[in-house]
């Protein structure tokens, strides 16, 4: 009797029709194929799935054991704020904060079972999608820091008879030794800010007049530009003239120091670089302007010289070239007001005259025009604060005022008035706290624009003890 044929039936879990006469090896291969096909449809109960991070699931948590009531999505802060924004406060989404309900939603119970550090609470306006959080009742926010108060009146006024009302001159400068130099007619006077002592430095005579003054960065040497085209160097500590340098054919209205190098700009359209260590009157001549040079400023690293002229041009020079490396022609009036930022390398501000009225900002490292603001009046002078990122501008024609700006927003911090003529001259004290302004009304006014914390507490005392009118002569 032959052995009965053994027939292998397909498993109930299999979805393949296996031939009854398949060998064990073929059957194993088919089942492997079956597992590969059904791997995404059916998972073994004992298989463990691993992911790249652990995300706990709290659906099965018993919060009653931890004294944490279950949170309903409709009661979340975001949901209540959103309903208030969309449907108005009448929807009952956010109720006014009272001592009874403050802890319900302003301080919801923490639902983090595992905590490593205290969370930082975000302001509620960050979850309001349509409007600021101030419009939602019952939401508190951190107080905004009060703006710095700037005194609107000068704490000292000096009479300056014969202070010329000439836009192209630069007749006021403040030294690192706290001495103010002022050109009045054909004389130069020194005012010591520590002792209030006035000293007459020089008298050029009736055939000459002072067109510019400029202190050396260190020491007591003062350069004086004259209407005859000469530049005189004086030792102010001894009231003695050191030397006289020539080169210009017309008046010298602009001076700027760079360590031992002195640059002078004249009405003859030229700029001369003079090295005080040599006997020559000048070491190089810079040509490029088509009209009088009325503004000169060296950068704080003494590598770049900015010049402005009555040809509405702003040039940037370096010590290795007799031609400007950068040329800007966006201004539509004379460029006298020039200031390098002490805070940002390569940041240059320039101001235009009556037909322009704009302050423009330049990045000389990238040769780019950053921004422009129309001040509404002739820009006569500019100076950066040494302590904060703020800019002071003086104006003429219809305004006769001083404006303090916050950079880069260029928002007005203060507008100072008092001069009755255009404010042509501007200098800042060596400690960076005080500015002095001069105008055609023949007065010098001192403003405590950037006071330190100590001086702010003594404002009234300083004003009471120093305020008054004193004649420089």
C-alpha cells in the first residue's frame, strides 16, 4: 500500500496561494517574500519601533494622581485670546483680571511633569495673530523704558562779538585739554572750561581774519587758517606761534588733524596735507573739488579723509593717493557738515546746504549709500556722540535749531532752540557730555546733551551756578 500523499495547506495568515508540491526551501522563500510584502500592513505584536527622539504620550496619564486637572483645548490661553480677537471681548474669551480669576488663566498650572529649568514666559502679543496685546483686556506687559531726558535750555551762554555768520567757515573747536578755541574777527580767543578763564591767543591784524581753527588730537597745538591763504601753528600753552605754512592762494576755511598730519582745505579748491615733522609747507596736494572746500574730517583710525565742497560733492581720500577713492554726488547743495562715527567702522554722515537739507549716511568700506533723511532746513554741522549711538545736527534758515537724533532709526530725541540766527558752529567736549554751538547772533551756547549718570543728578545745581552771560573778550 502506497504511502498517502501529504498535502500542505496554506496558512490562514498567508495571502499567497502556495503550490501543494512545494519543497521546504521554496516554501521558506515564499514566506519571506510574503513578510516583505506585508511589512507595512501588519506588525508583529512583539516588535519594538525606535525613533530618533523620545516624545512622551500623556493620553493615558492619570493627572489626578499629580493634582493636575486635565486641560481642555478650548480653555488654553491661545484659544481664548484668538476668540477675543476674532469675535470681540463680548465672546467671553478673556475676562478682566480680578484677584478671584487671576490664577485661572494668567498663571495656569504647569503641565510639565519632567522639568529641567524654569520656563521664560513670553509676552502675550506673541500669541495674538491679528493685533497687539494692548488691545486685549486683562493682559499685563512689561513697562517700556522711559526715554532719556535732554535739557532743552543751555546751562551756559557766552557772548562772542564778531563771530562771523559765514556758512563756509569753521571757527569753533574744543581741545582734548578742555579748552575752547574761537575765531572772532581777526583774533583767536581761548576759553578754559575748567576755570572759565579767557585768553587772547593771537591777533592777525586789520589786513587778515580768522577763517578756521583746529586743535591737534593730542597736546596744546592749535592750527589757524587765515583769509590770506596761510596756516599758522600755535603753541597754546605758551601763546607762541610755532610756524607759518603757505600753499593756498585763497582763504583756508577747513582744517582737520590726523596725529602729526594736518590737512587744510581752501577756497582755491585744493587740499594740502602737511606733516608737522618736516620742514616743507606740505607733503602732498589733493585735487578733485570744483569749488571751495568747506568740510574736512579724518576717520577715527586716521586712514580716510572725507572732504565736502561747494560743488555739492563728498569725496573720501586715503594717504596713498592724490585722487579720491570714493566720490559721492547725491547732495544738491554745499557739503560742509561731515562726521565719522566712533561706533561703526566706515560709517560716515554728511549734510547738505539750503537746496539739499538732507543728512545722508554712507558705508565707505562697501562704498554704499545707506540712508537719507530730509531735515527740512540747511544742515550746517554734524557731530556723533562719543558715548551712545546718537547724532547731533545744527541747522539754519527758518529753523536755527539743534536736533539730537537716535541712529539708525533717525528718530528725534530732542530739538533745542535758543539761537536767533542759523547755528553754524558745533563742537563736543572731550568727555563727550557737552556740546557747544555758535551762531550769527554772536553767542556760544553750552548744552548738556549726553550727561553721565552722576551729572544728571546735579543738573539743577550746574545750571544755577554757571548759567549767565559772559563776554569772551
